C-alpha cells in the first residue's frame, strides 16, 4: 500500500506518518513538506515497519501526478493553520491553503488516489448549543480568514467529488492536543501546557473561560485517518472529528492537576464574539469508530515531556 502525506513534518503529520507504519505494516509512506518550519527532527527515527520517502517541496509547485500515481490515499495536511493569527495575512493564507488543496485534489482526480482533506471545526460561528455537519449557512459564520478558506476548500472538494468522481472525505478536526515530534504550542491545550510548565500565567481570551469548544486528541486524529483508509470511507461527505467538547476552565483545571500553582491571565483577542457551543460527531461515530483519546492523558504526556526543561 502506498500512502502520501502532505505537511508531513507538522504537529499532526509527524505523528501520523509514524502511526501509519504501525496501522499498515509494510506500507510505502511518501512524505511531502516544504520545510518552511524547519522541524527536521520530525524525520528522525521513523519506524522500521514502514518504507519512507521524503520529498522537500511545496505542493502548489510540485508535479504531483508521478508522486500520487499508485497511491491508495492522500492525507492532505499541508496548510497555514493559525486561525487567531490569520487576520493580517488573509491573502497569503488564501493563496497557500486553497491553492494547495486545489492542486492536491486535482492530482487525485488525475491519478485516482483517494483524498482525505483536513478542515476544521473553527468553521462554526454558531449561537446554537449543539452544531452538526448539516447545519444551515446561518450557523456557518467563520470567525477568521483561516476558517473562511476552509469552507471554500470543502466546497471545492465536494464539487470535484460530484463533478469529477473524486473519492474524498473532508474531516473537520477539533483543536488538536497531544505530543508529537513536530508539535507546536500555538493552540489552546498545548499552549497552556507550555505556559504552565515554564512558570508563566496561562493566557485565556477574556470571553472564553466558560465557552465550550471541540478538542481532538492526536491519538484519535491519527487512528481516525487510518480508519477512513481501512474502511474506504470516501463518500464525499463532511465529518466532525473530536474527542471532547470542553470549556477552557475544564482544560485549566486538568492542567492544574499536574501544575498546582499555575496562574491565569485574561487577554483580549479578535475572535471574541462566539458563544458557547458543542460540536456533534455522531455522523462519524455512526460509522463504527470509537474514540479512545483523553484530555487528561494528553495533558499529562505533554507536561511530562516539557517538565525536564524547566526543573
């Protein structure tokens, strides 16, 4: 089996490329990344159960057809992913993320490869208590250029599925937490873990402390991707994928179990107008997938890895 992963050295990718070799022993795993973030350790000590090939390059400029020929599936992770920081670089994000997804999806159409396109639960700007994939356009009020671009990508992938026969699935991931070789610390749970271990106050958006949001354990994220491939779940639909709906207060309380003296500092942010809501993942659960991740486990693992750096 041949599998292609774009954005392979990132937080999700560096975990996924390792787990794929465990889920599909003997698989050929082609990794693509432009190395803009220079996370070279993501390529260290890859499992011997997989056969790896790394291609350094940008998917918007690479000739993808020969790379994707014979691939069972493409996991498209390559993207600029900082929603909160996307307001002052909307044009750059649109050019990079949308065009990258269009290029990968078009190459999948040409080669017959199946596509897993990563989207985000940040597309929801709802005021309803619970939101699902088939919500109305009024509930899809993206609060950042990143989220707006993700909606455009979803529609484009759907159009190619209907019009060109693209075998695809769009996965709206919750905010990722958990450790990986290429992890970053710019989103809620991981950022809070970093701040807590380094003795800094946890910075929380002032309106967000008791707002509920969707979070996804990296363990569940990777196993969900393998599950999609194994079960050929390329039906052109959108699936919410998340481990927990949780409030920031619940996350802070979990971190406090490991760092009892942590402090909280409230700050303002441009994404301030969303009310509390839960994201339903019943559609994905109905396929038979079982989520096994856990917020406490993910927080504990991350803090354990960081703790030796700040005794």
